[in-house]
C-alpha cells in the first residue's frame, strides 16, 4: 500500500497539472479547508469552472481505476484569484 499526501497551489487565471494518479486501483480524497475561491479539478488541461469538479470544504473520496499510464489531474480557479487544496491518494500496490 502506498499513501501520497499533498497540497497544491493553483495560480490565478491558469490551469495547472497538480498530481498524477498511479495506474491501477486507487482512492483519491480532496478537500479545501480554506481558500479565497473554489478550485475545480479535471483530467483534461481544458478543465474550467463549468466542467470541473469543485473541491469541497469537507473531504470527498472517490475510488478510481486508471489504466496502465495513470491519469494527470489539472486544476483551475476560473478566476483572477489564486487558491489551494489538499489531496490524499492511497493505492493497493
């Protein structure tokens, strides 16, 4: 089992890669306990406030299975204000 704990800062007016989910079964938990604006996540560099998953204040977990290459997650605030969030990734391998 592997556990990755991190925090990501999302600059204003930009979309940035924030972490990569490893291949195979994994659990992802994200939360934003404080921040000036909401962060939106997605697996495309084209993530926006309209199509991304908003990172909640309370921890949200989801199980996933990414193929042989894993998946890079991108984040944006969709605004001129920077923000940050925390994440926890746990894997079976």
